[in-house]
């Protein structure tokens, strides 16, 4: 078993003040013994490299693009629709040059997958009960809008001291 001696030189941390006893020391020297024999398989090494590359890619990508992509590939009905909408908004922002051009590929993939999942969910809903699905959707939308408008105008406006 081969061992190598590694000499690590580290500076004091930023949070340490210049007047503290730790920061007046020169440099900290640490000697570590590290085993040079690698017990990783080639598959594990490639998986770690892929994970590291993916992590760097995620750090360079806008958060809204990542959230939209992840929601659009989620096979749950409301999530894929929200992800599709986020990807469409991100695409519009890329076209207007407010987002970097390197996000275009992931946004397009998110739009395609979100559209496919949304259409498949609508197809599933239509197979289950076509009339009930749309009538329930329309009834719920009407109820939500009517409650919203009723809550906005609970009190009637008063004009010149006379109720209208």
C-alpha cells in the first residue's frame, strides 16, 4: 500500500480579525497522509464526473429556467402545466434578450415535455369522463370568478351621499 505525504497550506479565514492571535500566526501547515490507491470503479468515476458537470451547469443557469424545466418534466397535471407556462415565459425572455442565450436548449426541452405531458393529461381526463371534466372545469371557474367579483364589490359605491 503506497502512501504519499501531502502538504496543505491554508490562509486565515476572512471572518477572523487581523488583530486576533490566530491571524498573527504565519500560515497553518497541515500534513495529511492520503492513500493513493483508488477503490472507485470506472462507472463510479464517470458518474461523479457527470454529477460535477451537472452541478456546474445548474449553477450557471437561471433559477426560473431550472424550476420551469423541473416542473415541466414532472408527470403530475398541475405541475406540468405550471412548468409549461414558466418555460414559455422564459422563452419569451430569451427572445427579448433578457435571459442568456445558453438557456434556450433547456427551455425548449421543457416546453416540449410540458406540452406532451399536458396534452396526455387532458387526453386521460377526456377518456375518464369527457362531459364531466369540462363541465366541472367551467363550473369551478365560474364559481371562482363570481366569488372574486362579489368579494370586490361587497359594499355598494356611494355617490353624493346617495347609495347607487
